[in-house]
C-alpha cells in the first residue's frame, strides 16, 4: 500500500512539474518555496532578502527632531493591544515636525527594513508629479503610447498617464493576492514584468471607473523610465530620497538581476524614512525651503478622482493620484497603504503624520478602508 501511495504521489509531482514547464509558469517554484513551504499563504514583509534589489541611495542625513514629550505619553492600552494583535513591527507619530511616539516590536528598530507593499504606488505618483514639473512628461493627459509601443494604436491607444495614476485604465489586469496562478503571484515571483503587463489589452473605456489594479502602476513606472532615462530607483534617489535627507538607503526589489523594479510594491525602508514622504505632502510638496513636488499636483492628488466605483457605480470618494483618502472627524485624511497594514497617514488638522508597519491588518472595513487605520487616527486626534 505504501509503495502504491508513493508511486501515486510521485506521479502527481511529475505531472505538476510537466504542467509548470509546459505553461511557462516556472515562477511557481520560487513562490511555493517561499510561501507554502515556509508555512505562509502570501508575501511577507521581509522578503526583499529573496529578491534582487536596486539601491535607492541616500544623501546627507537630516535627522528628525524629537518632541519634548517624545515617548512620554503612553500609547493607550486598548490601542497597544490592537497593535500587538495585528503583529505590528513599527508605530510612529510625527506632530508639528517632531517625533512624539515611536515603538518597535519583534527586534525591529528605526533602522530595520520592511516592505512597503502598495505604499510604493504613492512613491511612483510623487515621481510622476516631479517628472511633469521637469517637462519629461508633458501632462497627465499625455498618452501612454508616447512612451510604450504596445499602447500606440488599437484598444490601448487612448490610455493616458492620468488613467494609470487613478486606476481607471480599463486594462484587463487582475488583483488576487491568494491565487498562485494569478497575475499578482506572477508579478511578484516571475522575472519578466514588462512582458507580463504589455500583453494586456484595454477592455473598458478609460477614465470612467475606478478599479484598483497593480498593473497600472507597473506600466506607469515604465513610462517614468522612458521619460527620464533612469530607473525609478535612480530617479527616486535623486528627486526624493536625497532631498528628503533619508537616514538610510532604501532597496527596491527587482523582477530579476539587473531587471526592473516591482514598482507596485516592494520599496523597502523604515518607519522614520517613510514618515518623510507623508511630511512632504503635509507641507504641500515642500521640504525645508525646496518645492520638490508641485503644490498644484499635490492638491489634485489628495482629492477623489472624478470616477465611479467599478463594482457599485457610486461616485468615487476614496482614491486620487495613487493616494487613498477619507473624510473623518471633520478632516480630510489621506494615506499611502500596503496590503499587510503598512500606512503613511496624513492628518492635516493635527499637523500629523502616522506610520504603522506590520504583518497584518483588520479584516473589517470602515469607509471601505481597513478598520484598524481609524484606531491610529483616533489616537492622534484624541491625544494631540
């Protein structure tokens, strides 16, 4: 009986390997080895270690000021419990240009690297605004086909930079994070992002409905590469990371050795340096005395795009130029978000930025955003 079972298992393994090789889905080997065989079902925050990375170089460090009450006011017990239950690794609050709260878990520190996941989309948005300021992209309405051959003519001809920024391109990407055969698994583990995204077609009229699809940001990063003549890591270093005085270089994971950045995710940094990005937009795109991102572009980024929700047809209220947002407690709050509960949250009425990094987030929703997000906002609203 054991021999029969062993032969059956061996036969299944052989058939699966043949299927993988015939279909070309060899990325499944790396995916399975780094998820299921490690007891996980999806990506993790430390996986920059399993990929090739391109350094986003830092320049002269500009230290954060620490407030007079730095870590003097304890995190409320109920919030601390929630942070720990959701496997947080970092929680940082900046108010009035100085750090007021900073806590780490599980041997993480101010210098530890962790994956941004989709907060990287917001970085690509910032770089797009800078490229427009520099004239490397003519305007948000410039056609993607001016940069990418696959978008010249045919059904993709009318897709613009703005459509990619606002997730309204109408291109037939998919966004499952659990399907090992899906677009996102292949984008994460495969070694040829360009081929993956430039074989897709526009199937809906662009500029009408919002449908959150990471493929849009991958395409936008390719537009940036063509427009600037630099990798997005090089451009981010020159235009953001160095001017913002980041403490440490960041690392952007690549699809392959010498390949292209996984621009929809996988910008690896720490809480203090992530907070600089929120502070930049809190100050309308300015840092110290330099206007880094045009203030007009910033203002347009953090209000809802004029679209409807793809699934309900209701007016879009929660997404702009790759920034999420909500109206809450008499304030218009906007944020960058990653799918494990990575947040850079900007609260204008409190002159505050929150960074939370961790391994999971609330499954419950409020205003179609993860409910734990509002616990962090409440904390700052009530204490400061």
